C-alpha cells in the first residue's frame, strides 16, 4: 500500500514537474526513487544526506525503499537540502491526503484559543523547539512536561507554543487537547474514558471503540502511526494516568502540564521537564500593561509595579487583577494596588468563575492529611526560609519526617527548593496557607503554643542561614512582598 500510494502520487507529480528534476529523476515512480535520484545526482551518501537533513539514516533508508511514507516535515527538509523547490513537499502533501482518505482519518484541531496577552517564557519556547528539532533524528516520541505551582501559566505556555508550532507547519495531521482534570482526589479523568474520546476525535466510530483499556491504547497508537500529531495532556494527575495515552509513532509529540513532578514518568518515556516560576518584574508589569492598555499603565507606572508585586508576579493573579481594572471595577492600577495591600484581598482576586483561591484549593485538596497540616503551619512560620528543623519544631514531628513532608510539598510545587535542605514558599501561597491555618486549626494554629514555637524558630533562622552559606555570615534572603 505504501509503495502504491507513493508511486501513483509521485508519478502524477513527475509528469507535471519533470523538467525541474535531475537526469533520471523524471522516470522515478515513487517518492523514494525520486529522493534517491536527487541524492545520487549530488553525490551524497545516505549518511551524508541524513546528517544534513537532521534525520536518522535508517529512517531515510526506509523512505528511499518505500517502506515508509514521508512526513511533510521530512519532505520540507528534502527540498531545503536538495534545492528541490517544493517538489518533495507537494508530493508528501498529496500522499498524506490520499492516506487520510483511504483510512477515514479525521484531522482534529482541538487546541484552545491562544492568549491575546502573553508575555515572557522565551527560554521555555526555545527548549520546546529544541526538543522537537532533536526528535527529527530519533525514533522516540518527544515528551515535554511543563510543571509548576498553581496559577503560574502552565496551560497557557503549552497552548501558546502549540499554536506557534502549527503556524510553523508542524503537526499537519492534527492537534489533540485533553483536560485530565488532576490533581483533585477522585476527580482525575480515567484513561479508559479519555482514550474513547481521543479515538472518536480521530474518526473511529463509537461502535468500533474497543472495550478493553489496552486495546483502546493500542488502537490509538495504530491510528497515530506515521502521522504528525501533537497531543497536549493538560493538568495530569500522575504518570500512571499518562502512560496509556502516549503515541508510539516518532512523528508525534506530547506536551504534558501538571502541578506534580510526575514521579515515575522517566521510566515510561524519555521526558524533558520544564519547571515554571512566576514572571520576572518587567514581564509582570508588561503583562498588566498589555491587558489594561498603555494609557492606563503609563499614567502611573509605579502603581503598576506595586500591583505586580502584590500579585506575586503570578500570571493568574496578574490577569485577574488586570481584568478587574478593565471591567472598571477599579479605574486605575493605584486604586487596586491599595486594596490589595491586605493579603486576604489578594486571595479573593476573581473574574467570572475564575478565582485565584480555587486554583490553590485544587493543589491543597490533593494533599494527604499530615502533609496538608504541615502546609498550613508553614504559613505561620516567621521569615521565608524553610527547613526540616523549623518544620519539625512547629509540627511536633521528627526532622526525618519533616524532611519527607517538605519533599512532598515540593513535589506538588507548593514550596520550592532554595538550596540543599532549604525551601521557599511563594508569598500568595504563604498567605493562603496562613489563612487556612486560622480557619481550620483555630486556636491551635494561632494561640500561645505556636507563638512560643515561632519565637524559638526565629532564634535559629540566622544560624541556619550561616550554616547554609558556609561563611559564618547570614545569607541574603529576598523578603518579597510585604
């Protein structure tokens, strides 16, 4: 079938463009034979051509011998290296269309809309591009995991990059987007149900969707084989949820977003991890400016900077604050910045059904009881530097247990590692944790005993910093928003 498709399409194209082919190429009956004629006319070996095209030599050999259909990206590389104009690309597009027609392929285009106001993340865009480019020389499916704390813009980055990749001519066979509904306990989407939706999305009739999970996964891989499809798995709960959904064809790519570090995923696939943090100060101010308009922002740039600080440079908080200004609930950045001087007001930032506190709730509710209790206590500790000693003293547990609990919180991106054994908590998450402690723990969180513990902890914070520096001098600590 591959040879017949390639021969019919290439022959039709050759009859139209034979004048532009090297000697002997006009008679080539397939894409592979045409490729070989061009390669040999230029005196290139398979290895030399593969190196110039940045594709695997074995992959190129299979296409030359018509054992595999070329992808459009492969054909574009042929045109670029062999100066073929659009000869190879045109044939590959025709082959792709013929294959879809024969197999009943439905080209999905499920990406959500790109953000109008998107700033920063240039380095992460470049890493995703390099991952895809490196994949052209490998038989493995590239998998990128974007993780980070709630509200940091993981989904926005994945969607924005995906739209750019499609605009650049990638993933011509389609783009699939799935909300996996993690990490809330009991709320994560079941792979069994997700695969049924994915199979229907690529044209499998409902009555032909297999009843068994493994069969559904195998069918999905079969439908994606030889195609260039992007699969975006948003808000993943864990590696086990992802495993059955992964394609097997090297022409595909997968981008996963998660609040978890997804332990165990590396044993399933050679994934690359991109960890997001809050925006830097100029980017945070630019995001507000792009949303509220230059006139408002330039009228009081200092107020915009203060507002960005009080939003902790967190993209979700920044967008919600900007939308509040645009909706005329506040006529200036200064008015809203003044209101957000109180930490509890920052947690109530909302627009429509999108609430900042809800984003934090989703991560908190996924914690077990003991880890959740420690998270709340961390909101009451003085200073910003967190370690096992302070946590053990506050929670009444051993240092080993405290260290384990801190690692668990770091894995959920509710705190982040500062250096060996030390952690930091984002100011908005700290305010959220303290608010939970006051509401859920009552006197046990805010009474005399924790106050004594806090005094005791505060005495050895400088000592911890001196030990961490190895110099006997305090380590400078960013005090953040006050």
